[in-house]
C-alpha cells in the first residue's frame, strides 16, 4: 500500500514518533488481537487506565499497524475523534463534524444530539460498507457519553474509566 492509500485509511489518526515512546509490546499485541476480532465480526473495545498511561499512543500504534501492515478495516479504514472533557453541546458539534465527514447530508446544520445520532445510524444502516469502518473515540471523560457512541459497529474507546455497559465492551487495562 502506498503512503496516500494509508493516509486515506487513517483519517485523523495522530502520528506519534516511535522514538518518543516506549513500545509496550504485550499491551500493543493485546489491542491488536482484539482489533482483529472486531474487524472480522464487529464489536467494541475499551482501553482504560490512568491519565498518561499510554492508552492513546498504544491504540494509535495498533490501529496504524493493522491498517498499514495487515490490511484490516478495508475499504474504509478508521475515523479518530478526540472527545475529552467536553459539554453535551460540544459532543453534538463533534458528532455533527463526524457525520459531515462520513457523508451524512446536512449534518453540519443539526444541533440536537438525538437527531444527529439518528442521522448517523440511518446513514450507516443505508451504507452498510461504511458501517465497517473503525471508529476511535479518544479520552472519554463523561461516562454518559458511552451510550451515545453505540452507532458504531466497530469501535475502540480510550478512557480513564472502566465502564462495562451491558458487556458491550471488551476491556483492556493500561497497566
């Protein structure tokens, strides 16, 4: 795969210079194994741990490795979205931007969380091939936001919280 192809597949995924970080091989391998499973059959992963424990770096390294070297999450790759400590209205804005990026018509005009979620769900249902894209939701602070992100058929979430909502997430601790 050439550089432009991988850039198209790694939408918004931050690059981290390997020389600046310690690769925790077992942690990265665990994330890769779980990502391979959800690439095949769908599902959700939660990588949780203390702030600064390397969750985002490990997830980015694992996703990059699987997309570039192992051709996972084809043909639509991934979408990385930094959530952070934001208000509900800021979440609406981020999800509207995401919806616009994936092709939802008039998404930038929607200011209701329920409405934008409904539009994303419908779009992904009507465009089944795009529903196979991996959504990466980074650094969720508000536990209530987990339930808003269930539109994704395949997702990986980083958070300081270990939330097991109806067993929908496979949890990987960043230890």
